[in-house]
C-alpha cells in the first residue's frame, strides 16, 4: 500500500512541477522526477523519499529552464 501511495505522490509531483515549468515538456519533467526517484530505490526508509525527490527535481528543472 505504501508503494502505491509513493507512486501516486510522484505522479502528482510530475503534474505540479510541470505546472511550474511550462516551457519544459511533461516528458522532460517526468524523466527528471523518475531519475531522481530512482536514486532512492535502495533506501530502506521511504517516508522522506517524495520530499527528497521534489527538492532534487526542482533544482534540476530550474537549471533546465534557464
């Protein structure tokens, strides 16, 4: 159940970040978010993964939006 919740949160994050970076395609935003999310695949503690993914993805997308 927690995995489904995390995946739903990641999907919501893609939509949220795409709204903040409309010059980037949704595919680019999703690729960045998925890449950042995959960095935490081996993390046993999942509670903070969505927050960490959001932080890293925002930084990466800000650079891509320049």
